[in-house]
């Protein structure tokens, strides 16, 4: 008996000793060795603090920067959104090392290195670890987070959902949904009994709702109302994610029944139950499932006796991905473009002239007109450059690897701050902080000193699958609005406070004054 207790004690001591050793390696030794290795290559950064890394400083800097209100004519949003990057770049140079908890991150802003990393097809740079709350939002088995053969399989199945023919059909949905919104605006403006009625609209909310309606209808054959539970749960999950952002993520704690985890689990269940209802209504209503995104996913599940190409869980996660990705980003692109056109009336007029020339005052845009709307294309590109919804891209080195002259140690995350690259004067010229769509007159690749200086949709195999959809959606919606309404100005209460809540959005909304155009 005594021997058994003795042996059990030895085992216990060994286990505890191993745990302590492992914790020491992760918390102390690994950061020490990695910092020294990178210092030898000339890369330094803020000091590592045990366990927290630089998270406390990041939190403090962000809290302070979120109190600031920018001049509406200022497009210099990088210091407000990524204040820590701005500070460390000025102290340590454009390439520097910092610590997201115990996770090392190297920040690079060189477009050539960014392109090399993002174009790697050999799996040497994988999607970096995301917080559990972010993974839940779009699903660990959806396109955004999967890797390797799973990613190839999913992307092959999903690509046809964004083919030219599908996009043409989706355009009619975009037109119908936009008409619904404009009809409401028109009714509201006719209530004003003045000769030149004006209406005030919170454009951020309008576009959130419109883009949600468009993706729910065009990809899932449902509507904003049917998808509303999914959208609401995702908005709540997004809030959980943003509040967790500057906290240390301890592996395994996402399984503990803490109040915040219980909340996340509930929201996840609610979101999936709504998705399941949309799926089963499709299974009952159409024998061939249809050709939209949901139909394509269901065909990959029901392969009539052959091996399934997708499991039900994967389908649900793809639905989460497209419900979220399909509207969150586009609504912000539309909101920022509206802000820019409200401030730059000359460009608003130029776009309206182009629209009247190519589509007249009422004709709805189609695939032929889109290519003729050159100025519109330039304005959208400039909006993506200055206020692109994604603030940074990140990849983790899965092996020790060379990137240009840098030796990136395995397990290190490389971050590309898009906001910095998109406003860099050495790339875009001395007017980099100005709204100047003319810079795109000769195409995107000639707009700056480097062909890949604009990375709003990323490049390489993991580039945005929805980019053609977005461009068509933005052109359709803006064309239809500008045919019927004028953005007179931003409302006085507008505060220019871009903030990164998963995507870059106006912290306090975007109230705009509009006026219907006279016939
Ligand atoms: C203005 C709008 C949008 C912008 C700026 C944007 C930007 C991006 C970027 C930068 C990536 C790459 C992320 C990374 O490499 O880490 C990405 C990926 C992705 N986007 Fe978009 N996006 C937009 C709209 C959309 C829409 C409308 C959809 C769906 C209909 C969509 C679906 C996706 C998906 C599924 C991925 C993952 C692709 C993969 O890993 O294979 N996005 N997007």
C-alpha cells in the first residue's frame, strides 16, 4: 500500500514538474530565444511581459485612441485604429516584433513581402490562430479557417456559386432589394410637405439591413426577415469577440462553463438552429435543391450514393461564413463610400453624370453597364484603399522559413497592416491621405509604386471569394441610389470615428441628409 502511494506521488510530482517545465518553456524560454533570434536579424520591438506579452499596452493605447474624434475630412485613420502599430513603427521601424500574449507577431508593411507570403501555395504560411469567439462566428469548418485538402475541396465546391452566370442572377436580387429600400426612402420623403424634402438616414443601419437582405436572398433563397435570427446572433457574437480581443487567450478555457462561454454557446445554438430551419425548408421545397450557394452546398451533401463531398456540419459552418462575410464587409464599404461622396460633392456629380449617360435615370444596371461605369469603379477602389473593411491580414509560419531576407521562425505570425500600406506616401505619393479616385484611372496595378499596394481583397489562393459579388453589389446599390437621391451632407451630429469591430465601421453610425432628385 505504502509503495503504491509512493509511486503515485512520484507520478504526480513528475506530471506537475512536466507541466511547470512546459509553462516555463512557453512563458519564458521561447519568448527569450525568439526575441534574441530576431534581434540578430535587426528586428526589435516592445519588451515581452510574461503571459500578457504586449496586450496591456495595446488595450490602453486603443482605449485612448477610441476617445478621439477625427476631422471628417481626414482620412488618416491608421493611428486611430492601430495606434500600437503606429507607435512601434516610429520606435522600431516598419518591421518589428510584438507579443499578442505569448504569440509572437512580426509586423511587415512591404508589399513585395506581403505578396510573396500571401501567394505561397505550399502551406508554409497558414491562417493564424484566431480567438475562439471569432472562430464560432464563421465556424471552424468554413472556408475562412480551414486549411490544406479541406480548403481545396470546399473552395472547388463553392467557386461556381460566384460564376458569371450566377452573378447575373444575383444582380436581379440586388436590384429588387435595393428598390425596396429606395421605395421606403421615397415614401418617407413624400411625407415632408415642402418643395424640396430632405430625409435623414442612418446609412450604416440602412446598408447593414440591405446587404443582409441581399445575401440572404441571393445565396440562401430566404430573406432578411427569415435570416434575422442568424444576423442577430452573429452581431452578438461579434460583440463577444471584440470585448475578448485584448484579453489573453488561455488554451482550453473556451470549454469552461464561464458566463461569457455560456453566452457564446447559446448564441451559437440559436444561430445554427435558424440555419437548420432554412436548410430543411429548402430540402422540402425543391427536389433539385436549386443553383444558389445553399443549393450547391446541399448537392455536395446529397451525392446520390457516392461519397459525400461535404458533411452537414461543414455546410452549417459555410452558411455561417456566407451569412456573415456576405454582408458585414459590403455594408461598411457602402457606408464609407457614401461618407466620401457626401463630402466630395464634385465626385458625386461626376458619378451621377456617368450613370445617367450609361443607364439613364431609371434603367437598372446589368452586367453590360458595370464595365462602362469607370468612374464608379475608381471611386470604389479609392474607398477600399482609404476605408477598406479589413484592417490587417495575418499568417502563421508553419515551418522555419525565409521571407525576403528575413528568417521567420516556425510558429510566428506575420501581420500585414493594410491600413498602413494603403496610406503609405512612399507607395501612393504625397496625396496618399487625400480622396483622389483619379489615381486609379489607369487601373489598380498602376495606381501606386507597387502593383500589389492595394490588398483590400488580399491576393493569392486565399483571396476573397466574394470580390466580384461585392463589386457588382456596390455598383448596383450606388447606381440606383444616385439615380434617385442626392447625399446632401453628413449630419451635424456625425462623429468621424472609424473603429475596427471585426471590420472597419463608423463607431457612432453614419447619419446623412438626403434629398430626392427632381424628375
Ligand atoms: C468589401 C467587401 C469585402 C472585402 C474588403 C473582403 C476582404 C477579404 C479579404 C482581405 C479576405 C482574405 C482574408 C485573409 O486572407 O485572411 C477575404 C476572404 C474571404 N471573403 Fe471577403 N471581403 C469582402 C466581401 C466578401 C463577401 C461579400 C463574401 C461572400 C459573399 C466574402 C467571403 C469571403 C470568404 C469566404 C473568404 C475566405 C476565402 C478563403 O479563405 O478561401 N467576402 N475577404
